[in-house]
C-alpha cells in the first residue's frame, strides 16, 4: 500500500489511514486495470480473465442444532436467524432434498405444523398467536394460490444474502424454476439435521 512518504501532504501534514484510503484504492485499481490490459494483449481470453475476479466458492456445512438454530460452522459458526414460520418453511425444504412442487404444498401442511411447533419452543413466542392463528398461517403458507410461500422464500433468501455474497448464498436458500420442484441446492453431504 502507501509508503510512509506517500501519507504526507505537500504542506507537511500527515494523512490518517481513512484520508488516504480512497487514494490507495484508486491507485491499486489503476494497477490492476493495467495488468488486466497487459494480460488481454498477451492473448489471455476474456473467460480466463473473468475467472480471476470471480469469488472462489467455499461452501460451509449447514447444521441445524437440537434447539433449531441454523449454524454454518465453516463460516466462523455463523448463525442464520429467521422468524419461526420462515425457519419452519426452510427446515421443511431441508428435509426434502428432492424438492417440493409448490402445487403439492398442501400435502406438507401437517409436517410443517409439526416443525413449527418444535421451532416455536425455542423462539420468542409471537404475541397473540393462538393455535388457530398458527394453523391459519401454515394453511396460507401451504396454499399454492397464495403468495405467502413466495414471501417466506424471499425472507429465507434475504437471511442468507444479508450475511454473505449471493454467489455462495444461492446454495443455501430455496430456489427452482417455475413449474419445477423448489429445493435447496447445498449438497446433501453438507447438511446435518440434529
């Protein structure tokens, strides 16, 4: 980075690290740009150059603990936090590696209710949630004509993308093409359900 002499202003005042940060970054970016141009003119393909700047994807194991916490041990034991119903939907998809067609969600209603009852034991109880309200929320989440499942999947995606880059997060959240089973792409050998 900047040498000691580069951190001194012409009038003899010293710059703090914060003040010299953007100058250092601009200089480094200029150096990288020149080196990329040199590689390009030396015959290195655009594809090979793009591979240099793509982040290396190192996936973490995903562990669901006995108390229903979602932990990524290889990312410094990062915990992924979700609301109880959102987490329950996530755990449902984790249990079904083959994926679930949204139009078949009503078939999973009882299983989702059982998962939710376990998750809520370890969560802060939602205010005013009666069993009837819980069942209604689960009925909505498993109704393929409702947008509720899309909202839950968006919250799941947000929980991961807010913690790390989407190129890695995409392996952890629920995804799939229209009309095909939605599933979590993380290889099954990296999923540990307690």
